[in-house]
């Protein structure tokens, strides 16, 4: 096994972890995909194909990160949800991962967000509505970033096929 094969395998694993990281926040996400595409372009032995794949994949990665941030941020501002509530939700989500396997991240995020919003509004119905809006906004951002990360990964797979065929 030569070094280019090892780099290709490691980059493929990095891209796979990066795609998963767009959904599971404790894993590195889109940044890892971009770094893996760059590493493959430099050391993967694909030549020009590697750089074309890197350029196209990086456009998808950056678009996913930007769209996620813009969509989520816009929706949170529309519902007047302060960043503090989201931070508390994220911290509770990370704690929930260790308490409840598999679903603890999502349960902890929702519970932390609801608790923070209840403390802020002092009204359970308003807290529930704003928390649900924040969960939907976050989910939409994750979904968009995940979709574009999958497109970047698909670009790499197509580039790999092209480089192996030539």
C-alpha cells in the first residue's frame, strides 16, 4: 500500500466523520470535510482532479456552513430567542449525551432550552413555543449543512472514481 492510498483512505474517513459531525455537534463537521478535501488534493495523487474536487467541495462546505448560520440565526432572531438560551441548550445537550446514550444530545438540548426559556419568560406556554421554534430553527440549519456536506462528500467520491479511471 503506497502513501497515496493511505492518504485517500484517511481522507475518506475524515469526510465520513465530517458528514456525521454536521449532525452530531461533538464531532468536527464541515471544517473536517474541507481539511480532508485539501489533504487529498495535496497528497492524494489525484493531480488536477484533486484540486477541482477540493474547489467544488469547498464551495459546498462553505455554503452549508453559511446557510446553517444564516437560517438558524434569522429564525432565532425572528422569535426573539437570546443566544444565552441556545448556549444553555447546547451545554445541556452535551451533558445529556453522557446521561442518556444515543438520544441524550437531543433530549438535553431541548430540555436545557426549555428550562432557559421558562426562566426568561416565566410562562411555560411561551417558553414551549419559543423552545420549539429554536429546535426547528436549529434542525433546519443542521439539515441544510448536512445536505451540502453530503454533496461535498459525493463530489469527492466522483473525483476519486475519475482519478482512479485515469
